[in-house]
C-alpha cells in the first residue's frame, strides 16, 4: 500500500511588484510527490508541532505544513489545531481571507521556528514572534528538549516588557484582582468590571497562572483562545487553555524566565543561512529597515566563517525584502549566487497533529451536527466567523 506525500514548493516573489502584493507566490506552486507506506492517495499525517528533541547546535525546529480548509473552518481554527498564533497564520497566508475562504483553500501552517538567540534555559518568550519556548532541564550528555507554544502579548500602551525574571508560584483556578488602571479604563468605556473576577469560564486568566518575580506580569491561560497570537492583553503573556495546563504541570518554581524582542532571527541549517522575519512590533523604535548593522550583529563569527568556507554569500537584497514583507517562516538567504530557493511546505491531513496538548474540542455551545444544520442555508457561500473567534480582553 502506498500513499502520495505531496510537497508544495512555494517560490519566493523576488520582483518588487509581486512583493507589494504578498511575500509568497502561491500561483507559482509546483507539486513534488514521494511514495510512502499507507492508504492509496492518502495525505501524510501532520508532524509534531510542540515538542522537539534538539541535536547539538540545532537552532531551527519543525517543518512548514499545508492543509486544505474544511467546510466552516477559518484560519483561527487551523491556528489552534496546529498550535500556532492567529497573527502568524494570517501573515503566512496574506491572500487568504481569514473568515471567508471557501472549503478546499490551501493554507500554509507556519510550524517551523528558529529558536530565540538566548540561553537555552527555562522559559524564553520572544514577544516579536509571540511564542514561548520552554527548555526542559536535562543532565549533561542528555539531549535538550524544547516545548514551544504561541502566546498573546500586551497591546499598544500596555506592552509586555523585555525582562529576566523567574517563576515564583503556581495558581490553579485563579481569581483576577483587576488592576486599578484597567478598572478605570473599562469605566471610561462604559463597560465596568468588578474589582475581583471569580475563577471560572469567564475569567480572563483562564484556569492556570504562573506568577513571576516581575510585578503584575503573569503567564496564564485565557477565556478567549482566539486572542492567542495577538496583541490583546494588558501586558501579561497568555496561552491556549491546553498549553498553559501543560506548562503549569511541567515548570517548577524558580524556573528562569527571559522575555526578548527579536523580530528577525538567523540560523545555520542544512548548509545554508536561514532568516525568519516576523516584523518589528509597532512600538519597536529600533531602525531595523534603515540600519543594516542591527542585522549584521545577529550573525556569529562562526556563521561568517561557514559562509566563507562553503563559498556562499548573503543575499542582502532578499534580506531587505524579508524586512519589508515578513513571511514568518524561515527562508534561505545565502548561496553561491542570487538566492532563489522558496518555501517548501508539506501538504498534510487537516487534523490534530500527534503529540498535541489539545484534545481537539472546540468548546462551542453547539454540537457539530447542530452547527451544520444552522449553517446549511449558507453552504453555497463561504464559512462565516465562528462564535469563539472573539477578541480577547
């Protein structure tokens, strides 16, 4: 028995006109097939997206995948299914309507990551990537394991600070003691909050919270999963409910926490230099697009030596284009000439990846059958927004 494993090669748009429209040209896709065991014509299962065993000096993890949308499925649904954030999947699919794409639409799932340039110890949060990495403790000689999840971060005016801190204590089913500034803000908008929000399904902290030595900043869950991967909080770092439950159990008190702001990352992998561009946050004042020294300082001397040894050079023209249109997936930026290599995405089954912390339940108040019955008159049209896709507080 065989099935076809499809790999879609997405050529990077190198013309300025194409770049103005989108960083990746889906229309230039070509399909490459390779035989594997399994049912005839069946797509491969999605690969692990959350837990990785690192090899020595490994700086890039995961693999970019692609799925076809199911009926009534929107980008936020695919994001949670594959444990990526909303903004990341939206930016990886700039031509796909996040709420009205028809069934069968191909969606890039950005599940390949360059690790933050920080010590691989404890929790590292890259707020530019809106992603958390937990490097599990390990003994000398044992492989390093990293667990990664998307996070929501502070909105404009309430930015999540960069910092070095630690986990001080765990709190299950927390009450939310609303800060005075938030009480005042809601009062001005005519949406007053009680001074204390009880534990339960409507608590913005979710079911679990990690308190830090940095005052008023927590790592916690959420009652609105669609806000993960967005700037929606008042400074705290929040995760999908299933992800915070896992982190809550794994992370001991005293674990170091480092929050960094790294919108552009480089890694040496497969004999080439790769760049992952998330784009600078709106309130990041560093002149990324006008000061090349900011990027060159990110390149260790060893990588420069590797480029010289292999006869490669950095394609700075491509680097500049990735600065302007960040595709949020790693792309090669070095070669022996102009770099034309595009993104390779594996077309996989649209289902929960193995090893996921989630059980796949949507937590909607209706069953799937009831929802289909309600939406039946609209089947000829594209899927409407799902009821859970509400902006987080």
